[in-house]
């Protein structure tokens, strides 16, 4: 898992049907060796732009979506209540 900040929404007018109904957002890693790296996440907790979030990656992200067959690499699984110096 990693800590990221949501910086924008991502819209896809055409995508795999298995991804219909999912909310995509652009996140930026804000801690660790990949600080500043941007990636797309599936938001399953109702987070918004500017929120600091906990992101689960890889097979853990697919498990959170209850489908190991989905082509998803990252999912927001929590919103950080206090920034704890995650800037």
C-alpha cells in the first residue's frame, strides 16, 4: 500500500466493459522512493480531488473490487483523516 494525493478526475469515453461504473482518478504518490509518480486509481470509497488517500496496488486492488479478472492495478481503499505530514 502507499500514500497518494488525488489530483484530478480521469474520464474514458471508451473502455473495457468490465470497468463500466468505476470512478477513475489521477493520483500522485506523496511519500517514498517514487514520490511524485502519477498513476490512475479506481476510487471505491468516494474520495475527491485534494484528498490524501491510501492506495492498494496489484492483486490486492483487484481483491478490493471483488474480481481478480479486472484489469486494475490500483484502488483507493481509504481516506487519510489527518495529513500526518504527508505533503
